[in-house]
C-alpha cells in the first residue's frame, strides 16, 4: 500500500520521469533526445496542460513512452478536500485517455494518509522517486547530470520536469538546462544502463515502497499561485 520510490533489481535499468508537461517546445525536444539514445521515459502530465495539446500527448505515447496522472492543475493534495482530489485525478485521466496509465504522482510529492487512500481507491499506483535532479532551480546542466549520476543505481526512479506548471521566477521555466543534463546522462550512462518506463521497471524487480508523507507549506504555495495569477488560496 505504500508509495513506490524505486525497484530492487540487479539489472542495469532505471526510469527517467518528467513532470508538469507536456510543453509545446521542450517536450518535443526531449522526445528527440530520448529517441536518439534509445531511451524511454515516463511523463506525469497535468490535465489542464495536456488538454491543449492532444497531438503531443499522442506523440509521447506512440513513441513508446508511458504517461501518468499528475492531477488536473497541480494543487497540494493534503490541502484540498477529498472531493477535489478525486475530481482532479478523474479530470486528468479523462484528458489523457486512451494513453494514460494507472500510475499517479502527487503534485510536489505532497501526500497524506487520506490522499494516498484516494489514489488507491481510484486504482492508481503512486510513484514518486529516489533520485531528484533539482531541475526547478538554478543548477547548471553539468551539476544536474553529475548529481544524478552520483545517485543512480539499478532500479532508480529519477525525477525531472519537462515543464514547470508554476514557478516563482520566470527564468526557472527554461527547460534548456534540463535537456542538456538529460543528454549528458544518456551519453555517459547509455552503455551502462537501459532507461525504461516506470511500468516496465516495475516488472524488472521488486517495487520498493515507503510511507511517504510530505507536508505542504501554505505560504510558499500561495506565493506560487500569486506569481502565476491563480486564484486558489490555501489556508495557513
């Protein structure tokens, strides 16, 4: 019943995952990079974004990648009602059909006992990560690539973003550094690791689960919403 973070395996396989897309510029560029290196990724998509780009959603799926549910518009699930959580997942699933798979990543990684139960109730496996690239900050591509390569092990699930749904600073929205970091990782580790989708990774070993509960900071989240001009306000 816990949250999947990685897989126990001796096989040299790992999963690259990408949140908050699809993005009309950066996602196609990322797909080209993955294809060039024979890698497959898992894209945890925002429903509100995906509905504007149905052909890009289709392209991701037909490229052999997996598509997971990342909510309709990226609220912190512990801070909204059960009714809204269920609606968020259902609305996203509707937009991603018929390509969405039954894997869910909570926005921000935030989760409570109740929100975890709701995802399971809808039939989702919850997948977070055990390696994070920190690509929403000011790190350069070499730093991100070396950071990921220092942490990666067989069975790792690696967290990147092919878009940022919300950000405090506009400069962080540029996914160019992320694209360069992914290319560096694939160039350096492509002969050592096979990069597969999360559903495939789950068949290659024993999924490791943990009681993953991360608390939200309402002040920080309200700042993000204000920067993006979004009306939601979380209670403090």
